[in-house]
């Protein structure tokens, strides 16, 4: 295929990410014009290059680059939110008056902040409900927890979004033993 001309369009903003630009390159052949679209998208410290080629006589333009950039950004951001690779774990003695602590677990994509929500679950460790106000990394077991298991949801956030992971439940909180006589 013999190239008869090339023309590079004016760079234009794509309106996605922290900064982005796209350009259309026109390549003329005996069969017709082929348009190539190139875009560079910046998300935080990550740069992504997108390209798209059309068949001869295809009328691709900057609007197509913007559409492709929006789709790319959505997929890139989804891939960069924190993702749990090992669930958080609870340590401590499961008795009324004792304090439990949950680890953050292990995460991909460099979380910068963590949140915590303790839950009270049925004896099988299912049907969990958030314990109001229990949003610290540690939780003091109360008489209201007797007969239930406890779990903790850890949230992890970075500049691209948030993810969460739930610990396995504890054993059932036993009733308090009466003092020895």
C-alpha cells in the first residue's frame, strides 16, 4: 500500500483523567484515507497510551478518541483501586470485657487510608449487622455480644477508589462465668 500523504491533526484535550490529549493522524493511500487516533491519558502518576486505527474511508475523529479515552479511564481506575489479597484477621481473646484487634489484611495498589467497621453475626458467622459506633481497629466485647460471633470489615482507599474485605468471624462469644465462690 503506497502512502500518498500524511497529515497530523491539532492536539485536543480528551476531557478525562487528570490530563489527557488526543490527536488524529490522516494517512492517504490510493485506496483511501486511513485515520489513526492516538491519546495519552494521565491518572495520578500513571500515563496510559491509547490508539485506534480505522479502515480506509472510516470517518474517525476526536469524538471517537474521547469515547475510547472514557472507556479506558474507567477500566484503568477499576484496576487500580485497592484489592484485597489476604483477608483481615482478628486477634484477641473472645470473652466479655476483652479487646479484639483486626489487622488490615494484605492489599494491592497501595492503600493510603483504612477504615474499620465491626459486625455482630449469628452463631454460624452469617447474617452480620454493623455495630453502631464500632469503627476503630480494636473492639471491646460487651455483654450484648454473648451468643454471637464478631467480624470486622476493613475498607482501604487510594486516589483511585476504595475496596473492602471482611475478616472471618470469631468463635461465639460465651456467657460470662459467675465469680468463683
